[in-house]
């Protein structure tokens, strides 16, 4: 049975979302974000060296990094679903959007969260928070453009939609105005309507 180290309101939702889409059986070990147990020497030694989630265990395999876990799952358990064929035109777009999430969007989400929530108020910087939010808004623009005439970023719904889509959902959650990006706004709504997303987001 697959095991997912999970925390609500974290990137671990991406993995649970894909597992639900794939209808695979899995068990959760759930932590709260900030739980000291995730910072313990045992957790760092055995589960994640930085004390984070998600981590997936599949028999002898243990793997961290949400994007890598999604790619692992679709490649090893996907039976050709949730990832375009390697020789197809959609494949490069799939890789691009699979990585755009952690590469471009999440650093801004992280900075914004650090400057508005994680740091004690006296160390927070309004300037840094505003810059992160502005950059994040700009970095969402290419997704709106890519969605012209499409429901999903790389052919059928894929793991790339979970990665970049979940970052866009987070961006909406922190108050980015999507009204000037109507295709992205509709995409976010479309993703949030998926039954598998609803299950994962409520875990
Ligand atoms: N790039 C990593 C990021 C992992 C990460 O930073 N996870 C956060 C939650 S989204 C975490 O576990 N934080 C633990 C904590 O702050 O207590 C991934 O995509 O999996």
C-alpha cells in the first residue's frame, strides 16, 4: 500500500489529489504544518531531511518533492494516464508546466507567506510581501495565455495541471486578482470542481 506523509493546506494535497484521480489505495500519515514532530531528528533522518511533506513511500521506494512524486506516480502507476505520450506534441508543454509551479510560482507564494504569516510581525516586510504578490501576478500571465482555446495545459488533464493549477489555486487563495486573466480564473474554478481535488483538499 502506498503511504503519503501529508499535512492539510500543504503541497502534499497535490499528491493526494493525483492519488484520488488515479483511484489508487493509499494511507496517510498526517501532520499539522509546524508540528515539532516533523522537525525531530528521527523524522529528518528517516523521512525528510528538511522536515517537510510530502513524502511518498511505495514498497522499497521513498521519494520527496511534490513534482517528482507526481512524475513517479504517473510513470510507474499511471498506465499512460495523466501524462501525454513522450512522443506527442503535448509532452514538452507537460514538462514545462509540471516544473513552472515550483520553479516560478511557489517561490513567490512562499515569500508572500513568510512576509505576512510565518515571520513574527516585527520582522515582516510589507515591501517584500508586495513585491512577491506583484511578481506572482505577473508569473500567472503566461498560464492565462497558454490556456487560450484549451481546458488544460498539456492535452488532457495531467499531473502538470495539478502542479501549476495548485499553485494558481494558492495564488487565488492569497488574494491575487484573477479578473484580468479570465481563462486562468475559469481554469482554477474548473480544477477546484474536480471530485479528486475536493477530496484531497478536505483531508
Ligand atoms: N519543493 C517541495 C516543498 C516542500 C515543502 O516546503 N513543504 C512544506 C509544506 S507546503 C512543509 O512541509 N513545511 C513544513 C513546515 O513548515 O512545518 C515540494 O514541492 O515538495
